[in-house]
C-alpha cells in the first residue's frame, strides 16, 4: 500500500471515529427535553431574521425585566442535506413569564416534518409558565435543530421584550 493511501486511510478512520463518538455523545447527553443548558454543538445556524412584531404591549411594574405583550420572531436554521428550515415563533409574555407559545415552520424535507411535529407537540408544555429569560433547551420533543432555531427566535424576542 502506498504511503499516500495509508495517510488517507488513517485520516478517514479518525474522521469516522470522531463522527461516531460525537454522534453518540450528542444522542445520549442532550436528549432530556427539560435540560437547562443547550449543547453548543447542536446549534447549526445560517441566519436570524430580525423581524419582530409587538402587539398589546402594556408596560408592567417597574420590577419587570420584560414588557407584557405578544412577540413574534423568525429564525432560519440549517438541517441535513444542505436544506434550510425556518421557524416563526410567537410568544405571549406576562409578568416576565411565557403564557402562550406557538410556531409555524417551513421545511423542505420529510425528515424535518417528523422532527417539527414532535417539537410543536411539546412546545407549549415545555415553555409555558417558564420565565422568558434564563432558560435554555438542547431539545424540545427530540428535535435538536428545530430547538436551535427556537432558541435563536427566543433570543430575538428576549431582546425586543426588554422593558
């Protein structure tokens, strides 16, 4: 075997082992939907749209960090096979807590549809009643990439809702 082929084989083997190890780590460490810290390795983003709208924003007591109201933000996130999905997140905030949550999602592949359905079915139970600031998830409903888009949109909402 030529030395060039040996080097290629060694590098390829290391890459496969690293990918397998990372995949196992990501699978087994971030699967709790109530995890309080996002795994930075699962966040794959391309862009965040700054489009945010506020409706019914009445100023709350001076001790509030966030202004009550309904906020919407859009975020784009990369998924496998080079596709880009988007999430349009709407949160209602009252007394610094999330009182309702919903999302509409755009996707281009069937695999994303399954993860997005799982995400949407767990969204309200995962975030309603929680404070708008100070929490983070690695996966909601088992959907790590959709959750990364959610976290981008959440950050935009947090910035725009500050009192």
